[in-house]
């Protein structure tokens, strides 16, 4: 039995197919947070405090060490990192995540469309039966006026039915799509792996034309891949 892309089933390991898969160093590269911090969010801390998020790939065994996360997990880590940068405490983020999971009926509430923050609290935009929308406080569930939409969410495409993240345009021309190349960054124009093009560029005397001809892509695609790898350098464990 496999979890679905929208969130999965508690205690059941998900299929990697269509969900994307990332190690903590790979996630660190994309969301620009320390691998150790991401690991703590999904594994818990040494002081006994439990994890903030549950990895899509976590089995039912409590002793299992989480080593990889899915695309929806990645987006949740991205949002958590952005909330921290906006001044929301980890305690407040943890409470908001728990409340939103119940409210939105999903294991990945931070990957839901329409999250806001005022630097202290977390809000979510939801639709009422009349199809009008309202913004509510994630914890006390009271209606509020819109606060600050997290900037990174503007680059995320959400499913019309699930309203959960489906694709992330991490920079112009570069996307993270869990349905393609296991969710690793690819060029939007041709679907080629950014890391493959960048590494080929490095190993072939930085000859853009040669690499472009070799892989059948435009020179500008190679240049974009190189810029992306420079802007989002690969992390080591």
C-alpha cells in the first residue's frame, strides 16, 4: 500500500514515484537551511522534543531513522524556514502546523496554498461553502485580515482540487517537479537536470557550446544551469 501524493496515510511508507525524494543535504541546497536543522525538524531533537514534521517516507517503526523526505515535505521545510526568518518562533510554528493539519485534513498543511504570517502568528486562506475566502488564525481559528504572504509561495503552483503544492519554480526558468527526475531541479524549457549540465560544464573546460551540443540543448540552458548551481551550491553531509 502506498501513500498518495497529497499527503499519504499515517504509518505507511510512500512510493517515491511522483513524490520526489531528497536527502537532508539536498533539501538544504534548495531551501537554504542547514541540513542539521532540517534533520531536527523531521527526526526530533536530542533534548527529547519530537519532530515538527513527519516524513512521507517514514515507516510505522518508531526506531526508524528518517533519512529522506518528499516534495511536500520539502515545501513544508521551506515554509518553516521562511516563517522563522519572518520572526515566527518554532513553538508557534509547531502549534500552527498541528492545528492546520486538523483544520485542512492533511498531513502537509504547510504545503497548502495561501499561508500568511505577521511575524508572530500563522494564518491560512480557506474557502467557505459560498466559495468566498477568508483568512483565519491557524491556532485560535478566528477570522483576520490578510497579513504577509510568504514570498516563496508566489513561486509555487498548487493543485486546484487539493490546494497542495505540486510544482515549485525555484528561480525563473528552473523548476522542482516531484513527477520529473525524482523532484531534482530541472530546466523548465527542456526538462534537463541542472546538476548534470553544470557538472558537464565544469568538466569540459567551461565550454558552453560543447555542452549544449552534447546534450542537445540551447547554450542559454547551460548558462542557466551553471548560474543556478552557483546560486544554490550543493551541500555535503
